[in-house]
């Protein structure tokens, strides 16, 4: 990306939705605009973990306003991510369908560990370069992320289902502050966070940083009361708890530095923060400037380059872990690449490169399930990808990759995929053809072979040179079977030879 390029990140949090817009300048991103709205989607999950119509409407209304501000941005310049509330919501697809439209850009639901990684990237990029060992804590509305890292590298990442909104709803639902309620909330938070003791032991880090809402709000209140600016201490937390208990309720709470939209969730947030301090033996925590949205912005830069795209590194790690046949994966990848370039003539060079990279990942991992069993290995591979810890990937990206792996062989009707998505169909067809042509586990003879997508209709034509079918009868047989497989879909494959 060139200097001066505008980039935007949208963070759909459980308590607030945020829009960060910045401009690229020699590898750094400088803020030009920041919007935040308190949406409280985390309050809108009912007993069946469905978002209520009111919660969905609040989200859509906010995203419509963000979408108006993002008019004119390219897809490659914007990334929107959703966190714990939409990870939990059973009806998230209903919300996301309209959310995509009103925002004007896709929304990625990310895993807890991916959220933790991006939070650390946001914090680290806004701190001076240092060899210090950092503990980063982010207490969100329905989840808390903990990261141990050094410089720009996140080394240990975890996400726990405890947060300011969830704990406020559970332990302070009537808005009343009592010592008994705080004690119960802290004990419950420690029970969820207890395993963090093994991952983030005392002595494993030098400085603790707190990112985003809860820590920032506490630091603001303490700073306004005369405590050191940007610093949260155990003594300060004790003082703040005492003020809440004296106020007795959120409605009566009056503290300099506290915004009105924070009062309703401050009880849960402080309970979780005090539990974190106790459990990990933290005496003080610095409020960090960076957050999830900043990590998303810097991740946008990395995604434009295959050499720095963490997803490519993750694919290589998975291939090694599951002992994929590297030579065969390379053959399939090269063949699928050749086919896709031919079938995707209508794509721009930038689009071609982006979709080609994703097809390459599927080719590298198409046999990942063979490590478990050679029977139905494509099904095992799809399961692995749908459930893998895959840094850099959002949950929809992983699912799309798993669909390509699941669909690279066998019947196509088993796929719960959108066959109106032409790029996905092209990727799937090219991967299947590559697997067929490389079935003998040697480089295929592609001389004279050409695939074209017929304009305006759901049809592909694969042309072969004279004599090819006679020279490779097994491959020709498999191609005839492939023609039959596509007859069960809205698409048609024709194999033509002179």
C-alpha cells in the first residue's frame, strides 16, 4: 500500500461498536477519525443465546451510520470484526446478513485467540519498541483476553468468557452495589480465569498493560481523583470499590472522569479487573493506547503481502503439524493455480492475487485429514479446519477453507455452500480438477489444456488436445465422472477434445 492510503477498522464489541480511520505513512497508521457508539449488544442475548430484535436493530442502526462514513473506501482498505457476542449468538447469521448490507463491507467473526492476537498487535504497535516481556489484559463486554508477548510478537494468547457486560447483568442486574455482590462476582470471575495461573505465571512478564474499555475507564476515574495518570494500582481499585459501595447503586454513582455510558457496566468490569489483579499478583497496570481496532488496521497491511500475511504462516504450520505430503500439495497447488488463472479472466489483477492465495492455501491443506485416516480424509480435513486454532484467520475464512477441502473430492451435493458465489465455484472446480490431474502423484501433462468460464451462464468448458484422453485414460475417466458430479449443481462442466 502506498503512503497516504486511508484504512479503516470496525470493531463490533459486546458493549460498543467502534470505527477507526487512519492514514498510512511509512509503515505507521495515523488516526484521522474515530467514532464510538454504545450499542450494548451483549445485553441483547436472551436465554437461548439469540440476539433480540431490539439488539439487532441497535447494531444495524450504528453500522448504517458507520457505512455512510466509509462510502468511497475500497474493500481492501476496510476490515470489520465481531467478537464474543456474535461468537455466542445462535442467530448471528440473521444479524450479519443485514449488517453486511448496511455497512457495505463484510464482517468477520473472529475466534477468541485471534481477538487476543489482534489486541496485542494494536497495543504493541502503539508502544515504543522494547525487549520487555509484556502482559496485556483486555476486559471486554463478554470476554477477557490475556496475552503474553515481546515487542510485536504475541507468544501466549487466551480468551475467557467473562466480561463487564456479562458480569454486570449477572451480579448487578438491579444496579445495586453491595459488598456481597462484589465478593460473589470476584469469586466467579476467578473460577473462570483460574487456568490463567499456569499460562501467565508470576515472573513471566515485566510490565502489565490494560487495553480498551474497562481499564481505560478505571484509569480515567483514578486520574481525575489525583492518582497517577494512565495507571491502575491495587490501592486505586480498593479506593474505587469503596466509592461504588458508598454510592450503593449505578444511578447514584457520581465520579469525575466516568462517562455516563460506563456506569451501567462498571460493577462487572471492576469485579473482573480485581479478580485479574488478585489471581496474577498484579500490583499496577498501565492503560495502553492501542486496542483491537488498531491491531486490525496493522493486520490489513500484512494481509496485502504473502510474505507477511500470518495466514500463510499458519497454513504452513498446519501442513507440517499434520504431516502433509509437501510434494503432492505443491503439484496440486501449481495445477490449480494454472486452471484458476484461465477460468478467472474477468477478475482484476488484485482480485486474482487475493483469491489465488486462498486457493493455494486449500491446495496446501487438501490432504490434511490423511494424518487421521485415509478413509474420508477430506471430511477429517474439513473438521480440523473448522475447529483449528489458526492465527490470522476469521471464523468465516476458516469455514470457507474447510468447504474447499471438504469439496475437493466426492459428491458436491454434500456441500452446504453458496453455488451462486462464482469465485468460490471457480476455486472449487480448479481444486477438484487439479486433484484429478495429479491423481498419480506426479506432475500432470497440461499441454493444450484450457478451461474457460462461459460468460453469463453457469458453465465451464475444459478443452484438451488431440490424443490426450488416449494417452491418459485414467485421468480421462475421472474427468467424465467429474462432469457427472457437476450435473447435481446449478453449474455445468463440459470436457471437449478435438
